C-alpha cells in the first residue's frame, strides 16, 4: 500500500508541474492577444546604427486574435498622393512609392514563449514573395510594449517593429 501511495504522490507531483507549465505558457501566449498600435518601425544597420525605416512617426496597427489570426499594417506617416487622383492611373514613381511606403500582411500566428519567437504563417502580404510563407521572428515583451525583429534584408539591415498595446 505504501508503494502505491508513493507512486500516486509522484504522479500527482508530475501532473501539478505539467499543469503549472501549461498555465504559464497559456498566460504568456494569451498576453500577445489584442490590438497594438505602432510605436516605431526602425532598422538596425550592419554597423549597429539604429534608424527609422518608415520615416518619422510611422502609422500602423497589429491585431492578434485569441483563435490564432493576425493582421499587420505599417505605413509611412507622409505618403505621396497620386496626382491623377485615380489608383489605376498612377505614374511608375507613384506606384513605387506606394509600394515602398507600406508593409502589410495577415494570416495565422503562434507564439513560443520558451524560445521567445512569434511564427507568422503569412497568407497574403503587400510583398507578394511572402505570400504562403512561414516566418519566425524573435520577440520581446516588456509590459505593454511588444517588439520583434525581421530577418536581415539583402543589404544587411534588420527591421524592428515596436508596438504598444491599445487600451
């Protein structure tokens, strides 16, 4: 009987540890759920210098739903309007500027709080080469501030997105 009680105590202890771990992971994952306003869109240059990537005071919003969907929108504050006033009649320069002044994508996401990563399963993006891809990004959460780094670009710069929880 003593052996049985001893095994039961070990099983209950293990169950308690697993349950506590599960609750901790759920709490950390749930903490990303909500609406986040863009506080900064920077890039880290290869020499270590940090500069604005979307100009001063960029605009944006990121939404993470409890059921695993997300949407990211980042825009330069100052955007060139099409002189024709018609989206279908822009000049090559206007189209280029419109493309380079935004970063938008949506799809599904998951968080690994142990590794400190967010995995984006991108359904569609303003950059078509990202459609249908999966991207893993290291993140940091400090209170109501969330930030993540994007993989280095061909020029070696690393984009950094900084968000604040919208209340």
